[in-house]
């Protein structure tokens, strides 16, 4: 079953909030324009790698190394857009189907 943008946003919000809660306690409010890296939620390089693995597993997608940039992780909105593009265009991992 395909995801809609709200489903992707909610899933990513839950993943990121869960990571923050596990690391620092209660998660702050996360909006589409909330910075994810040092100036915002403070995700470091290890957290970004963990986030990528969770996203790839959750949505059955794969990002190439050349697609990974600071811009991708700029905000929740930029990450939602990238995941939505991957899912919408069927750019799934080689063994992945859309998870139900």
C-alpha cells in the first residue's frame, strides 16, 4: 500500500522522536522546518547513520552515497520530501517492496 505524504511525515516524526527520547529524554516539538542537525535537534553523525538505517528499513528504500548530504538532513520537511520522492518513484531497495 503506497504511503501518502502525511504517513511518511508521521513515520519519520515517530522515528526521530524515538531517537531523541532514547538519547536525551522528552522530544521537543518537531515541525517541518525544525533543523535536525547541530543548530536544531542536534543529531550528530552517528544519529544520522542510525536514522538512515531506520528510514531505509521502514520504507524499503535505499539512498546512494552521492545522495547523502547536509541538505537532505536540513529539516524534517527536506527529509520527508526525499523519502516521498523515493517511495513515489519506486526507488526501492533491491529486495524491498513497499512495506504494509
